[in-house]
């Protein structure tokens, strides 16, 4: 046995010992890797107590109305049982099972402020998306008249104190909801010299508006549009 053979044997023993110390030894308690481990779906099928992890999207139909909930409580806080308003809400809900008057009122408050400010600023693009064609034409006529006389209107909301449903109606596939808005705002119109033509920049005015919104319940478009405006004392 020559010197080179001895050196190679020594290296082989050294490498084997190093690998043994790094990788360790099997003790028999290791958990074997199962290449045929069941999928999440299979585990769920086998164990009915498995709960989907957070973040899992579950596509399901809307929950059916609770039959135990008394009809008198259906529109609690929105409409009194037996009133025309409650009957109108029932009719709309029959056409559109996803209809929620509370959600609608929340959106109506935002639409009210957006429309008033867009009208004051002469923002035609914003108004077109929120108004019916008939209402848009009447709003645009006022905007054109202001532009003709080189006037500008400045409007600022102080608060929207109330937004309440006053009527509801469903005919064919058209639903209409009328809302009374009670708000406080500051509004002033000035001419091109800055002189005040209407309003008062230092006075908060109490405003009551009665607006009617409508939508086609057979349409996929969930948005309501303003179809009528009025005021009340």
C-alpha cells in the first residue's frame, strides 16, 4: 500500500465522520414524509370539524330571511308597520332581495352632498353620473345661466342633520325612494367683481330638501339616480 492510497483512505474516513456529525443519525422517531398525504379538501371531507383558514373566499348565495323575525321588526327604525312607507319597502324588497334601506340612506347622504357641491361648482361630469337626464337638464340650465352672467357659487356643508325616508314605491321593475334631508350649509353667489349676488358667506342656513331617487331593479347596475327635487319647510 503506497503513500497515496493511505492518504485517500484517511480522507474518506474524515469525510464520512464529518457527514455523520452534520446530518446526524436516524433514531426511529422521525415523522416519515407521506407522498400520498390527503389534500385540504380530502381532510375536510374526512373531518367535518375542519374550519377553513382565514382568507378563504367562500362563494355562497345570500342568506334567506329569518322566518322567526316578526314582520313588524323588518323595517324597525325606518318605517312603522302597516304604513304606506312600510308597504312600499316590502314591494321593493320583493323585487330586489338585496335591498337594504339603511345602506341606501347611507349612500343617499353621500350622494346629496356630492350633488349639491357639484352643482355649485358647475361640475357637469359628476352630475351626469348622479342625475336622471331630466334633472340634469334643469341643473345644467341654471349652471349655464350663472356662466352667462359670469357668476360663481360657493357652497360649504356645515352638517347633514337628518336623512329619512318619506315614501317608497315599486312599479313594474322601477323602484323609487323619496328622502327628506335636513342640513346646514353656507352658500353665496358672487359676480365677476366679487360682489355678492345671493346668499351670505357668514350665515349658516337651515335647508330642508325632499329628493326622489330611482333605479331599475332588473338591472345589474346597483346605483340610484336622482329623478326629482323639491324643498319643504
